[in-house]
């Protein structure tokens, strides 16, 4: 595991260096937490206040469908809250909403991020592109700083497939 250096220059084992700290969106976690609460309150309200009568006859299947729907919503919100990019000396693990992908630094050609992008994007050596949802425009100025940090990691650790430095 990478180490961080203390003020006297000695290494502190077990603690990742700040350059290799995980990339995590802040706004997405807040939104996911709030919406999870809204779903829970709605579920409790539904089961508390909707009583069977002549117009609404709810059976066990109806409740099961509602619980299943809420479970799917919570799963999506949990996945959104756990979006991240985890760098280490060998590469980057990008966990997006639907996929998780491990990349070696040599596979990453460049990092693109601008005001018209919702999140950072990696250009890969195979010509493919990969969104990094962990660096989101919704996080404001912090997102620009994080995109620059990711680009610096690519410059530091990345090498082209033939062994030459990337830029």
C-alpha cells in the first residue's frame, strides 16, 4: 500500500498518500441519502395511511410489489452513493453506476473534463472512452481540482504500451 510521509520525512505505513486518495462525489452521496429517506418515509406513509376499503383492496401481492419496487430504488441509490475511482500505483478502479472497471495506468491516454461535461472522461489506449462518475460537475470547483489530480496521476504513472511516457 502506498504510504504518506510525515513532517520529518519518515513514512507512515498503511496510510495512502493524498495523491492516491479515492475520488468520490459529494453531491451524489447527499442526493442518494436524501432520496433514500424520501423512499422510506413514503413507504411507511403508504403502509400506515392506506387502509383497505371498498375502493382499495390491497393484498399481500400488492405489498410485495411495493416492497420490491422500493428495494430496486434503494439498490440504485446505494450504487449511486458508492460511485468512486480508486487509484493505486498500478492503476485505477472506476466504479460507475452500472459497471466497475480496472485499468492499468498505461491504458489511460488522457483525462478530459470541461464545463460542458457532467463528469470526467478517460480516453483509453484502445480508442474507447470511459466516464468517471466519481468526478462530477455537481461538486463545483472541487470537481475541477479532482480532475486535475487525476490527470496528474495519469502523467505520473502512465506509460504507453511500448514503454514510453505518455505525453
